[in-house]
C-alpha cells in the first residue's frame, strides 16, 4: 500500500511539473518590426491634413490586420514636426502596439510653422537608435522642401540615415501632393523608396506600405520599395503634372 501511495505521489508530482513547464513556456513569437512615422505638420499641410492623419491610421490598421500576408508584432512611434523659433518635434505615440492603436486626429495636432526636415530626421533616427529594434522602418511624409533646420545639415542628416541603412533598416519617403525629392535624394534615398502620392490616395498608399512592412519584417521581402503598381495607384503622374515636376 505504501509503495502504491509513493508511486501515486511521484506521478502527481511529475504531472504537476509538466503542467507548470507548459504553462510557463513562452508562446511562439511572431516576426517583429518597429515603425517610426515622421509626419510633416507644417502650415502647407493644412489642405490635406485630414487625409494625412487618416493615412497614418490606415497604416496602423494594416499592420494589425490578420487578413493577407504574415502576422507580425508591430510597434509604432509617431512624431510630428515643424519650426517656430527652432525645431518643434512632438512624439504623439511612442512604441504603441499596432493592435492597440488609437486613431490620431486633428483634436491632437494641427498644421503650423515651417519645414526643418533635416533636424526632424536627426531626432527620429535618435529615437530609433535608442530603442534598438532588430528591424525597423522610418516613414517620412512631407509636402515640401527643407527650409529651416538649425541643428542638422544635409550631410549630418544623410549620415544619420546611413547609420540606419547600415543596420538593415528601411527608410521610405512619401511626397503628399509633392513630387520634388531633391532633399530625399540628398540624404541618400534611392528613387525606388520615394513616391509622390495624391491626397485622395494617401490612405491606400499607406495601407500598401503596411503590407510591405509586414513582408519585410517576416523576411518575405528583403526591402521596402515602391513598384509600378503602387505608383499608378498613388496617381504619382498626376501629382507630378500638378506640381510641374515631370
């Protein structure tokens, strides 16, 4: 009887250990990415501000969506910038899980000021480097050219983005009703990662970018680049015609 009792106790202990081990085991991790969105909030953005904010929300929705493409663990940092007596750089969302995203709206932020693009690039890169994600994408949306940076030169901004690229991170420029990418090219951007977008296609383009971001995070694509289909959907040629930059 004592032997049976001892065996039963051993079996119970073994079962308890197994259950504890299973309960404490970490679930499989999904591929991860941290997206850093740098949004131009300067005064000239006012006519398209609603569309710009909606596109940021569409990007978050796309990262969180489970339909189509790989599932990823995606964090999002959103910063807006302008210049009023120097760089104004406001982080509206910091490392928010895409599944927990609260839509950004004009109740939080509105257009104003000038365009310190190089300074803002330096700040967003600094944020990303402090976080040290394995994979990251920096998304820069602007409707104008650099005109007021005081902290960073073009050379310094390029060096910052070069560090990012050396880590294997991606950098993408979207011209919101804007097609002159001299500043983007000046900081080392290749044409395949820059795209002009019509205001009525900003959300669609950012939705496409979300899918590309997930593919990049999962290793299904080596980089994040715009193709001919993306450019046609963005009405890039129409933007170039309207802005006189064909």
